[in-house]
C-alpha cells in the first residue's frame, strides 16, 4: 500500500533546517513506508540531506525562498501563504500532494494558514490544538484546546469533545473514551456558563461515542483515569505551560539536589537508570507534536525548541494519524451522531 | 508588645480538630508571642489540647456546635455565619477579639463569610485569594487570584497587582516588586481584552510601588525573575492546580523509578538527603496558607488536606502578615497612590 506523503516545513523552528531534516530522518527510520515533501531553501535542505541518504531517497524537495518568522503577526503571514515554506507545506495538503503537514514555526500563523487553506470540517466551527500528555496510567491523555481559541462557547467545547474522543480512540483503543471538561471544581455549579452548558449538552447526547464523566480539576489531568480533557484555548494553554514549567522546575531542583554533596553525587550515579527513566518521562521532546483537529487535513505543530528527537516524535504522531485516518474518523462521527443537533443546541459561535 | 490573637476554626479541614490543634501547637512553638482563640466543639478541643499544654496556656476556647461542611453551598453557609466555627472565627476578626482567622474549611463559604463580615477595603472591588509558590530564585512568588473570582476585569487585575505587590514587599523586601500578568503569550497583542487593558493601566500608573514587567506565560512562574503573578481566579486556579498536580506526578514517577530495581533502591538510600530536599520543596504543606487580600482583616485558608505541619505553616504565614501589618500597608498604598484614579480608569465591576 502506498501511503500519502508528509510535507515538512523545513525552515520553521528555533534551529531550522538541520533539526527538521535530522528529525525527519530519525522518523523515517522508524516508519520506512513513508515519503516526504521537504519544503524550503533547496541548497540548505540538500546540504542537510548529505548525512541522511535514507531520507533523501524517500523525499522530494519543494524550493522556496520565503520564511514566516517567529514573531510575525498571523494576518501578516497569511498574505505570504503562497510563497513561504509554511504556506506551501499546508498547500500541499490542500492539493493532495501530501497527506499531512508538519511545521515548527509560528503557531498563530500556522493556525491561520491551515484554517484558510483547509477549511474546517462540516459540523465544526473552529479547529482546536490538541496534544498528548503523559499520565500515571497506561495511556497518554488527549488535551484540547491548547491555545487556538482564547474564548470558547458551549458548542465549541462539545465539538472539541467529539474530536478529542476520536483522537483518543486511536491512542487507547477504547470505543468510548472517558471525556472531562477542565474546571476549577468538580461540582456541577462550578465554572463559567459555557462550561456548565457544555456539560449539560454532553450529558444529554448519550449517543456520542464517548463517556462524559463531568468536570476535572487541573491537578488530576495526569492521574490516568481520564482519556480526553477538554478546555478553552486560554485555560488549556495555561495548564499545558504550567505542567511543562513545573516538570522543568522539578528537574532543575533534582539536578541541584544531587549536586549538593559528594554523597548525593554518588547516589545519583548509582541510581542513574531511575533518573534517566524520569528524565525520559519529563522531556517534552518525548511528547512533541500538537495536532490541529477539525480541519479537512492533518497539520501538526512541532515545538519551536524541539530537538531532532522531538521533531521525529512529531512526525511519528503525524504518520500514525494518517495511517489511522483520523480526519475521516472525526468526519464519520460527526455525520453519524447528529452533529447538526449539537449545532442547533448550542449558541452562535464568534 | 502584646500582639493580637489568631482565631482558629478548629473544625474545618479533612481531619478536623486533631490536625488543626496540632498545627497550631507547632506554630506556637515557633511564634511564642502569639495567642489563640480556638473556635469549635469545646470537648473535642480540650481533648486535643491535652497533648499540647504550651498551646493550651496561650489559648481561649470559643464553643459552638455547628460546622460548615465541605460540600455546602456558600449561600447556604452564609445563613449560619453566627453559629458555625468558621463564621465565629471570622466574626472574632470583625469585633477585634482576634487579629486574623485561619480555616481549613470550604473555600467558597470562607470567602463569602469573610467578604460579608469584613467588607472589602476602600478602593478594592473584590478580594483575591493569594498564595506563595516556590521558585528557583531566592524568594517565593506571590500569585493571585487563585479562585475567588471566576471573571475579572482590568480594574480587578490592577487592584490585585497593588495588593500582590504589598504582600511581596513583606516577602522580598523589595520596594518595587516585579509584577507580571499571566497570559498565553508575552506579546502585547495576546490574551483577553481585560488583560491588555490592565497592562495598559499598569504601564500608565508609574507612581505605583511596583515594577510592571508585562505578561508572563505559565511555564515561567517559578523561574525566580518575577515577584508577583496576577491573573483572574479561573486561570489562577487552573495554573495552581496544574503545578500542584505535576509536582505530585513527578514525585510519584520518582518513587516508581527508584523502586524499579535493587540498584536504584541502593542509589536512592545513598542520595536520600538530596531526595529529601526535593520532597521538602515539592510538599504543598511547606507552602500552605492562602490569604484573602483586600478585606478589612486577615483571613487565611489552610488546605483541606494539609497535615499538622501544613497547618503550622498557614498559621506562621498569618502571624507574619499580622506582625508586618499587611492590611494597613495595602490601605496606605491605595490611599497614597491614587486608588481613585485607577477606579475611574477602569470599567465598572460586576
């Protein structure tokens, strides 16, 4: 079976071409049936490919000179959709030249370009940025929205729940993933009106392929007893970054603690396998790859500061979602379970 | 100098009397000039005091039969302000029988009762829940609001900034504590209108005794380069709990990692001083004690699940704020630096 190609925005991210190509090469070693469309400066891409004949054999290069910068406003970047590596990678998904696009560039610009080029699915008002987070349980938890939409109404949150559950089915294999709405308390009376209304709608729509378990507080996200955590993009971004920052904070404290005495240093050396395991769990590179859900096509955001290993993980996430046909699954779920009734049930979106 | 008493709601919290009394006794050993008013069931308080003659000598008991339960609605609890241990502890602050109150009970009820009995200060529209969080720097960071106000406008956020800076002056000794607003990006265009408007007002009011440094993302809260992080109660609660949950998550992972092999166990034993240091940093009991700022009196919330050590820390925070006259300092700042101009500058509060 010939699988669709993955378009890589080779110019995005803090370190640009070298890390993106090295990451794609790492991913290609793990998923050797995949092919790539590498978008960006041809000379630099070719130079980076010198060390990766394996990737070179599976890739085509699409040259362009223009790059979206990290601090550019989305509206400004949008005008250069046809000339930038980010815009052309997304356009390849639109034309069918690629099945999915990966970029480590400006998140706002990526979102704006992807939305304009690929459009939202029928039944979805707004796409959401979604990522996997580690838990104490067997599976990662799907969390969305992580920053694409600052304000969300009840209808958005219900749509995010349906999309998140479709993603989680791929990850957990559960027919009815356990979904919760992020809130500041677990009682029904807590939180904003949008949250209470979304909870009421999710309780009412028992035909959905998900198990709605009510509200969840931010300290329970990674306990392993929830598969999908749904939230507006503002709170989701705050929660995601608070989690990342705390993991890094603890890792820094641990390093200081172990360096505090000779005895600690010896203990550290002996217990290195344990601390390596912890490091692996906490390294955001091992959870890299946030997906825009709700578009007619797959677009994955790699963290701007991700290492080659991080990029490889983002590409692996992309490959898996392509193989498992995430977009088609979400579409089927929306058609099958009366997306229109949810549309009508909610309020008008902005 | 005779210092004012601290009223302790002896009945609140998951474990009630025993932990509250043991915590107060621990605190009393560290702050031996303080006196206590213990509010609750006299028989049980007396029994718990048997083991703590030191505390008994410094305490008076105010008996009552009624207790606010953990899942009670604030409106319901409010009606029993005159008969419950929580209500009577707060009332003691109102009448001057105590200088401050500490409770580990229902947060919503505590907030509602404190607001009704003590009223907000002139120049403050809404009180905010504030706590100290550990950082990699020398001092803890003051964070507010942590859940008292789900929605906040620009004026609320500016008032929180002034109150947080007054708290931070006590903690850091800085004349102009570094204040930032929590947001999902550091660029000026990011976030809600309330955040952008609050930033504009803080930039304009250079006469305030604080240094406004713009926005901060949730992964930078504990880097040690900010003294006060200001946010609405919804986002603040999400951030606080995400931080607490991640710290616990990492501690659990660490435990598992160290238990994974004999070698790791040996390493753990040798490096125990290091891991104990880490545990100390991560234990929420060592950061217990959230203060309602903006009221005409000091009310401190101890975590419902805090240990005796945690309660002792909450009492110690209370003692310090009393000694350092936090309420008077906030009041002076509000009067001195034109609270009225800020009131007029903002929008009407809800």
